[in-house]
């Protein structure tokens, strides 16, 4: 069977941002031709679609974890990963009885916003090939702030703030406007600092466009599209990186115990994805049968969000198997 190194191409990752004009076209068609039928008939959040729940989230988390069935990785990160996993699994046992289940979900949403936005900014640094500047940090943290405010208004129970009018919503909307202004201005400064790097400038510009578009969708009440935009770009950015890592790391020698069990019958590019979805589906099915297992799902997701921020650092061992071009 023919095998080769897989590179992750920044140009291909940029193409994912085509979903931004597609979302705006959907809004335009719905407003001008369909008399808001899409807006009226669509769910408040895409999690109400069963297929969304099974495709996005847990398979991604499993894919990020299964690469650690590797002796060298376990020796380097094993104890640290185990300690973090134990803390994440214990978190609901402390938070839910003391503060309530909604605060566990707030913690979950804070992690997912940071993780989703930070991934794109980490890749932007890789494209820029420069150390972060003051303008970059202002751009990054203001964008995380905007995302956090939007998600808080969409997901905070029992009544999403997006649907009410009170002083709390007014304060959050004002905060989002200020943070969005900082995001745009600092992002323009980052583009100016890196004006000779065309690919990097495009990456910065498209991430500014993403944040701006999500705010516009909130204003237009297309709340489900806000989540769809961020999640699709995040997921389909991560999958090529995971697949490239698994393929390249196990190209000549199968370091991963899981892939070793299957021999050479199934290409790792297919096997890694298939296993992630199979295990992810199984965990979600268990949750359907045993609702209390949902806390384990949330803990595993928080574990994934937290560990990813240090596992994929430029000087980390995982990056040795992934080349960005």
C-alpha cells in the first residue's frame, strides 16, 4: 500500500472561511425571498439537531485522545494527563452540588469558547511566523471576549439572554460592541505589522470577518448560525491536523498501540477517523441510556479543551509529526 507524508496546507484551511459568505447568503435569501421561513423553522441552537450532536464534539475529543496510545507520549505526558483527567472528572462532583448544574455548563462554555477561538489564533501565529505582539494579544483576547459574551447570551439557562430585554443583556451587548471594536482595530494593526506576509494577512482578516459576522448574525437573530460558523471552522481545521499527525507519526513504525492491532489492512487516515466516530457515538449512546453519564461527557470535553493548549505548542513533541506549509 502506497504511503506518504501528509502536510497541512494553510491555503486549504483558509478555504473553510467560505462558510462566512455562505451564511450571509442564507440570511439574504431568507430575508428577501423566503420571508424568514428559515429563521422561524430553525432551532435556537444546532444542538437540537440529533445529527449535529453526533458529528460535532465528541468524535473530535476522542480523536485528540487516541493519539496517546503511544509509549513515548505516555512517558512524556502520562502523569500530567492523568492528573488533569482526574480533576476534570471530579469537577461535576464539586460544582453541581455546591453551585448547581448550570454553573458546570458555564465552565464548559468558557472552555469551549477559549478553545475554539484560541485554536484559530494559534494557527494564525504559525502562518505569521512571528512572536505575538501587543496588538496580537489585544486582538486575541478581545475576540475571546466577544465570543464569550455571545455564547453567554445564547446558552445561559434557564432563559437565553438573547431572547430577553433587561439591564444584564444591555450590559453584555455594550460589552460585545466595545470588544468588537477592539478586535477590529487591533486586528487591522496586526495586518499592518505583517503586511508583507500575504497569507498571514488573509488569515488575520478572515478571522476578523468571522467575529464580525457572528455579531451580525446575533443582531439578525440567526443564533443557530453563530454556533454553526464557529464550530465548522474549528472542527474542519482540527481534523486535517489530527489525520496528518496520526498518519505521519505511524508511517513507518506504528507507535500507536491501537493502530498496531489493525495491521496494514486499513489506512490510518481512515482508521483514525473511523475509530474516533465509533467511540464518540458509543459514548453519546450511553448518555442517551444513562443521562447522568452526561457529566462524564462534559468532563472529557473540558479535559480536551484544557490539554490541547499545551500539547500542540510549537516546541511540543506532537508538532514534530505535523508540517504546516
